[in-house]
């Protein structure tokens, strides 16, 4: 079963968030973040072969950026590749250059997602970076050693992880330690649609000039029971208090759907019903061991990151994850009401 079929099934199958007591029970069991598995392959340097990596950008933070890695769609016949992945990586690289805050090394494979010693000239590993940006789901068909290295990179080394659109889906449904690091599974997702948004934490870096309430068209993830406000500091969420108003005025053709307004409204209503607590976080920050994790659902549509406000939001999140800025990420309870 490919990712789309899996998510399709999850979107229509009852699960814990449909019952408030079940959701509370799951959240209670996730009150603390477990450490990653103990490393089984600490690399041993060979003193006779010194490793040489030239610091081309001295004094700059280094970001390893990966999107829709080829190991995913080469091995799965019916996998999905985001149209926005190339432009997203290019935009993240440009924002770092223009701000002067970070340098981005772009990859579409997982080869640098390792701490194993590479003696090739100027051949980098995770040890040469300050944070990892990853966009896309995928099957995460990487080695157990690479998995250990990524978790250790954040949890033990105190580095950063930035999750772009759909980075909490795909393989993280079965890679539980990664799911705990990111902070919430994608169990369903809206189609690309204009939805109301509220800024819950305007003091977080990048939110200073962003409207406190706005609407935006993108594809928004819906979180499963491993999401917990006891762990994650929610920065932006969908404004469920305006869902009824949105549904009443929904125009399927305007949203790019060939369905009738009635059928499209029924589809969106069904997806809204995946959660009945009214809580639909779309951007959050958290600690994972010593490291910093920031996630954003924005970025499915090719032009999403052309929006100036989204560029500010992503720049603020990356700066924070890189340790360039600090913020209060104390978890807070949901300030809204259940839906409907």
C-alpha cells in the first residue's frame, strides 16, 4: 500500500482523537520525550588518515537541506514527489544567503545523513552541520545507523531539525522515534484549500509582522494521537472557530476542485471530523533532548513559500532551530473550544 492509500484509509477510519478521553490518555503517555536508541556504531577515527573538510563558509551556520529524497521514489513504484520540493530548497537557500545567517547544502538523497567517517576530500557528514531541513514524507529507507545518527545529532549533540511540509508523514508512521522527535504524526490531510489561521504565539521569531488572523491556501496536515500540547509549543493553528463560516461560503471550483459545492463541503467536513477537540496545529516548536525541533505544514503548493509572510515564518523558525535566536517554548494548553 502506498502513502496515499494509507493516508486515505486513516482519514476515514476512527481513531483515538475522536474520543476526548482516549486522546487525553495518549497525551498523558507522551508527557516526556524518550531518548533515541543507544548508538551501536560509534565511528573510530584513523589517526593515520586525517579527515579533511574545508570550511568554505567560516563563521556561518550550516544547514543540510533535503527534499523528497530519491531513495523514496526510486524504490516505490507509485510514490509521490512534491512539485514544490525544488523551489522550496531554492527558497530556503536564498533566504539563508540574503539574511547572512546560514549557508545551505542541498541534497536529494540521504548520503550525508550519517556520522560515519568519510575520508573523501571535502566530503561532509552530519558533524559538519548545525541543523537539518527535511521536506517530504517518503519511506525513510535509510540504515539503522543513519537513523541513530540523525536522532543523536539532535538529541545528544544539541543540533536543530526543521520539518517542512509532510515531513511528519510517510515513513514516520512506522519509525516511531522519528515521530516522537518531530512531535506529531500526519494521519490525514486536507486537499489544497483556503483555511482560516490564527497566530497563537506572536512572540516567536518571524511572527512580528505576520497578521494575527489570516487565511491561506495550502495543504494542511491533520495530527494523530501522538501529538501532545504537553510537549509541543504551538505557534500557528487552523482557526476551527471559523470553520462553520468557511464551510458555508465554500466554493469548490475556486478551490480547484471539480466536485459540486455540496460534495466538496462533505469531504472537508469529514476531514475536519478526524479531530473533535478543535485543535489543528500547523506550526510548532519543541525541545528534543538538547536539540531544537521546528515544524511547519506550509509548502505543498509550488508558490507557497513565495509569500512574504511565510518566508518570515520559515526564516524565524530556521534561525531558532540553528540557535541564533531564543524563544519561550513552554508548552501551553489549547486555548480554543472543541469543534463544532
